[in-house]
C-alpha cells in the first residue's frame, strides 16, 4: 500500500504538524506494509531541510511543475486571484494492486494520520 499525501509548504505550522503525525505513526504504517510519501511543490533542497529539522522518516517528493498534483487532481480553487489554484491538502491510499481505495480531500491536519492508519488496517 502506498499513501501519498499532498501538502502546501515545508516548514509551515500545519504542514509540520501533519508531517510529524505521519512520522510518529510511521512504525505502525510500516508494520501494515504501507509506504508513506509526502509531495509538495517545494524543491528537493527545501525537502532535505524539512526532513532534517523535523526528523522525518519517510520520503518527500518534489513536484516543482505540478505535474503529479495534476495527475492526482490535488488542486483546489485558490483563495485569491493571485492564487487561482492552490494545493489541496489531500491523501490517497493505494492498495498493492494499484487501486485507489480512499481519497481524503481538504484534510484537517489534527487526527488525519490516525484516520488514514485506521483505514489502512481494514485493507488486506
């Protein structure tokens, strides 16, 4: 199982809380055979700093041109005209056969990793 989660920006309060929650639950996900991936528009350099500062134990992937965001539909309407489109804080749970089993959109950071973990436990 894979669980890419899309998030707006390294080192921001909500994204840090979300990443640390996945970090803190990493062992439980691993025991279930799940792979956690974080994806944002940030650079690999930014990801390296974020990983080090927060002691993250899962990969962060850089999507600078937004092509992966587009493929997953991980965009939402932006809050201003300057930001017509923005990251949709979202998570996808993909099973071993490559089938998307759950999509969480417009995620609320608090409790989200626990919600995803609970769902993953229901899968084979």
